[in-house]
C-alpha cells in the first residue's frame, strides 16, 4: 500500500448551478427553430487529497461554476464560429442569417461564445474550459481531471472531460 495514489472525486450539481437560455443548432444543412432550455450543470473533479485533506474546496468550485452560469443565464447563446451562420454586429445588436432566416438580437441579450454550435456537448466543453481558466488562480496540482455535464432536459445530458496536470 505504500506509495499508492488513491484517486478521489468531488461533484457539485443541482441547486443554483443552472441557466435558462435560448438557442438553435445547425445540423445536416438544417437549422432548428429558436427555442430555449432550463439547463442544469454538474462538475466533477478527480484527484488526490491536498495538504488540507480536500480534493478541492466545494464552495470555491460552486462559486466559480455559478459565475459562469450567470453569464449564460437569460441570454441567446450565439456560437461565433458556426460556419453555417452569417453574423453581423453593431454596437447594439447581432444580426444572424441562416438560409432564408434572419434574426436580430439586442447585443445585451446575447452570450457570445467561442464555439461552433450551441449543442449541449459544446456548452459542456465551453463551461469546462472557462472553469479551467478560472481555476488557474488556485492550487490544483493534486487534480487529475475535470468533467462538466450540461443537462438540457431531465433525460438528456452531455459531458466533457479534460485531463489535468499531465
């Protein structure tokens, strides 16, 4: 048993780790109708116990995740790198074109995301990357992975897992 590394996991979910947003996705040459979801978010971090006998502080993880959710809440999720959308912006609005459809959104109501489609899979990846950026301010040397899940309906959740400190 000496020298054995025991991996542990902490998970946060539910409560206020959510956001309500509008979106549409493009796939197979089509574009969904504009609609919305009440998204739920979960985060798991795996690692070993640190000097303080924690894998990572729950309260910090919850606060950081909630801040990210807040930036997405009650916004239209705009994938800035979607090759099927034609985007134009002014100081006050976004204009989005797909085939014959045209949408105008007040800029203050848009979450501008560096993704190619606003699927649950890509949202999980975006939130995970944002969390990793925020976690740079903390000691995460004992963490081995982080996983984010985004639920868009009670029976539908997409996950994104990233290895850390390798």
